[in-house]
C-alpha cells in the first residue's frame, strides 16, 4: 500500500504545479508497469466527444436536486487512488452514480478485475456510457479488459451486495439520500468490502473503519478521498 500512496502524493504535487514529478523515476516506472500512457491515450480518445456536464444539465432540466450535481474523475489521479486498494482479479468494483462511466472505464482498462459496474440514474448519461462501451469493445487491445456492466437505476435500489470495492463521488451527496445510502452500505455490503468516498467519510462508524485518507484530483478541484473498510 505504501508505494501507491507515495505515487498518489507525487501525482498530486505534479497537478498543483511541481514539475519534478514528471522526472520522477518511481512515477515513470509505475506508469510503465500499468501501461498508463497507452490507457490514458485511449481513455481520452474514447471520451473526447462526450460532454457529461452538458448531458447532465439537460437531464436535470426536468428533475433537479443538489445530489445530481455533475463532476468527473481525472484519469491518473483516480488510477493512483484505486491502486491504493490493491485491486485483484477477484475485485468487483461499483461506481455509485457513474455518470458517463469514466471511473468504470478507467478501472476496467487498467486493472484486471472480476467486474466493473456503474449505476447511473439519468438515462442520457447511461446511454453515453453504453456508447463508450461499444467503442471500447471494438478495440482489439481491450477485448480482454475487465468485464463492464452499466446499469441505469437508482443506487438506493440496485443490488450491490456482491461488491468488494465501491467508489462514491460523494461531494454533492447530502441529507436524506446520503443517510439512506449509508444505511444500505452498512446493511448490504459484506465485511471486508472497501468503500472510497470523496470529500467526506461514511456516517456509519464504527461499522466502517477509515484505513487511509489521501488527496485526489477531480474535475472541480482537489478533494480528500476516504478509503474505508466494512
Ligand atoms: C459527481 S457525478 C460522478 C460521476 C462519476 N462517478 C465520476 O466520478 O466520474 C455523480 C453522479 O451520480 C448520479 N446520481 C445522483 N444520485 C443518484 C442516484 N440516486 N442513483 C444513481 N445515480 C445517481 C448523478 O446523476 C451524477 O451523474
């Protein structure tokens, strides 16, 4: 766990303007070991014409709430965050509120996992994610990437009981939705499941133990990420 955390810190320093990270031998070696240059290039090409912010804004013109606020992961910083949890071929990853699927695709492209699932409420965002899945399937280099499952639904209702790693971009989640989600996680996740939340930890202590905190870069800025264990 020490190496990914060190890498996460180095990448973050790079993001806030320290140029030395580019030269850092350790980060370069880490990027090479995960083939990050190739994956990031494919990821950027996959999403170059996808504007999740505009799709979300359009969808929210009919139904809006604070918890629907849109934002996205940044590729390298997110990969460094997931690497902190040591994903394996047994990992079943869920992104609760997956938007256009950036966190799901980044995970599936870089790591070998049993499944990478995204649950998104809005149909337009879900359909954009489905289109990227089709594009990815056409790339021979990604025929054997981790299986991707995209679900259009409410994360308060979809079954997530088989998850072993859950990511929640929780910065915009408050009030009743946040409380209900915490309640679900506490009652439905298996002991040992890792849950990552941004900006705030889960409410339900001591059922969840914070095993690490780090900083991660998102589309709207740098936030704290809490890595917790059920
Ligand atoms: C901040 S965005 C995060 C997108 C993606 N996880 C990422 O980090 O790149 C939060 C997403 O959660 C979705 N969302 C909010 N409430 C939801 C719910 N109850 N069920 C499913 N998705 C929800 C929003 O529509 C939005 O796309």
